[in-house]
């Protein structure tokens, strides 16, 4: 299973996601994709198996992903202070992968029906949803 974590800016959300993924599924291969080198480095330090940076890498990896995880803004052109290019947003949205999105209002997206929660609670919910997507738990 090919799982991508996409983040930008300082990589804090991506780092928290990778940490949670690796705690729950240590053998799962996680690819960290940062819109910048700082974000990629943060996710690699958190335990991602491999990482790449920039629009080209994100566009390429989205073509063959099974699951894409990140903030809701990765679907929104110019989110994350402009770090999500229109091409990145298109690559994510056009990917056949299941998208698991964290609804943070900082991206300029207000999603009806979603209540504001601490990041830890959002990540725990994302991990529960990922568990439902995986056919079986990867073995360590």
C-alpha cells in the first residue's frame, strides 16, 4: 500500500501524521511529500520511510498512491500561504487514491458539519479512518 503524507510550511501537521502512522503501523511504507524542504525534513525526522520535495514530486507520486493524507487545503489551489500550486491541487484531486483530509480552517476552507477540534483528536480520527481502509494491519 502506497501512503503519501503531503504538507507544507513547517511540516508540523505532516510530522504529527507520520508519527501517528508509524506508531500504529510501523511496517507501513510512508512517503513524505513536502511543498518545501523544511516540511519534508520534519516528516522524515518523524519516521517517514522516504521523502521528496516540490510540485513535480507531489504530482508524480499522486499518480500511483493508494492513500493521500494531509490537511484539506491540499485540494485547494494557493492554500498554505500559496504553497499548494494549482497543479498540486489538481494532482491530489485527480488521483485515484483515497484522500484522508484533516479539516483545518487555516487553509481558508470552512467545511460545514465539522466542529473545531484539537489537532491530536483530528489525527486520531484520521488513523481510525485509515484502519478501516487497510485490508489488514501491516506487520512489523
